[in-house]
C-alpha cells in the first residue's frame, strides 16, 4: 500500500491545548493518530468523532490507537498499536478490512520490526529516535539504529520521538518515509 502522507500528529490533549486547531494547521495530506486513552469510552468516542470530522475536512488520514472496534465503528482510515500491546494475530486478517485500511505500529527495537514484517504492517514508527517528553526515561535508539532498520525493512519506516524542525532533515536523509510527533506541531 502506498501511503499518501509523510507527516503524522499523535494527539495528546494534555500537552496540546487545542487539538482541533493543531490538526487544522497540519501540512496538507498529513495523518493523525488519535490516542487519548484516559477518557471514558463514550467521551473518547465523542472526541474521536470531532477529530475525524476535522481530518476529513482537511484531507488528513485518521488512525484510532489501540481500539480496532472504535476505528471500524467510526470509519477511521486505520488503527495504531505498539509492539508492547498483546494482540491476537487473527485480527490482522486483511480479508476482514477495507482494502485501504491502515495498520500502524510503534516499535522500540530491531526485533520488533522483524516480527512486524511477518504481520505485513502498513507502516512502522521506530521510537524513540531522540530524547522525548512523552517517554522521558526511554533511551533513544539514535540515527545509526534507525538507518539500519530503514535499510532492513520492507515496510515504510517513520521516525518518532523527539522529532523537531532541526532534526527532521536528518531523518529524511536516512530514507525514512516520514515522521510522527507531538511537540513539533504544537510549538
């Protein structure tokens, strides 16, 4: 599947005072990964509907994190998980989803990337590349390891973690298909 975006905003309403405005200001054809795990299910669904409407108006893709049922119910473009999530493999049977439904994963090491090659994920976020406020205790994997993963992977690799205007060019120079961020878009 060819992805029509290279810029991804991960929602975090605790760090981003106005999600709607931030999403509206994203570059053309971006994607949004809706998280907001701490909300009650009805609140999360209501906020997801709002975010989906903004994404549709701006021609952005929208993925719902860690909730395949909600993604399907709301007609999202896909779903996002972490390599830390315990998932039954049968949920990835592509025959059960629309052809363009996107499966995205965050990976934190080379072994996880190898495993996802078998699941035929549509894109992988390798994280954290640099120090990040989202996971302050996580050791960054750095550009050298990111480069190794990009060369190995048959799946599009996106960089995540500490990405900003100063280092995004180094990411692209290595051959990453894109990047995901929070802070980069709310400053």
